[in-house]
C-alpha cells in the first residue's frame, strides 16, 4: 500500500519527505486539511492550533505535542477583500538596496504552498519549537500526497460564527429602511395624484 501511495504522488518526493526522520511520530495523529474554498487566515489559525497541540488537554507551552498536518489543494485557497493585489511580501537579500517584494497574486502563481506556510508560521510563537512545528506541516498544491499509508483523519473546519448586529446598528438599519419605505410611498402618492390630475384635465 505504501508503494502505491508513493507511485500515485507525482510531486517532489524529496521535498515532501524532508525532515520527517527528525520527528518523533509515535502517538501523533495525521490531520488532513482541505484548503479548497477556505479563507486563508481562518484556515491558518486552525492549522496553527493543531500544530501547537492546543486542541489537546495535555497542551504545555514548552513541549512540542502537536500533530502532523497535511494541507491539500493549496492553490484553491480563498482571500477576502483586495489582498491579491494589495498584500505584498518583502524580503532582503543582504546586499545594499536589495529589498525585494512580491504580491500575493505573483506568489500564488510561483508557489501557492508558501502562502499558507507563511501565514501559519507567522501565527506561531518565535521560540526554539518553531522549526520542529514547521516540520510537522506538509503542504501540497493539489490533492495528491505520499502519506496514503498513514492513518489519516480529515479535519472538519468549525462553522463560521457571524456576530450579531449591535443594537445601535440595528436601530440605524431599521430607521434607514423606514425612511426608504416612506420615500417610496411618497413617490407613489405623487405619481397617483399627478395621474389623477391628468385624467381630470382630459375629462374636462
């Protein structure tokens, strides 16, 4: 079965399995995240929680008890607003004046896995456990991956909670609706009166 999973994966096997020997896989779960149609920030926050092990009752800040996270369909992740053109990644080569930049749209075209990786890593604490948690994160562009022989568990994203409208905003919305209804009713009355006047003039 392992050989079948390996042959089914057509990506970079060396990159997909890099650093796996340095991880103690005993007792860890393999959680699968489907990024298709998910908003980047909400998906990254859930991945960061699982990688740190914060969803376990045995969570300790100074221990790396997080599970393995496999993220699929990284190319189909969604963004809100105008982030595709407004969000810019910066980095410096070390030479004078060599400040490089790349928009989110260009980064998606070059390597969509780095978009999710950067979003998750920037949500993790900057300490000695960060590199170990980064090794537990395996991101793939499509739906193929070489871990078919592992006991995979699909991760169910929590439903999005829509905050209730505040009372002041609700009252303002009701007033705006009533005002629009009154304006519409006044316009209809004016049309009716004008039509009635035209009919009386024609009859006379």
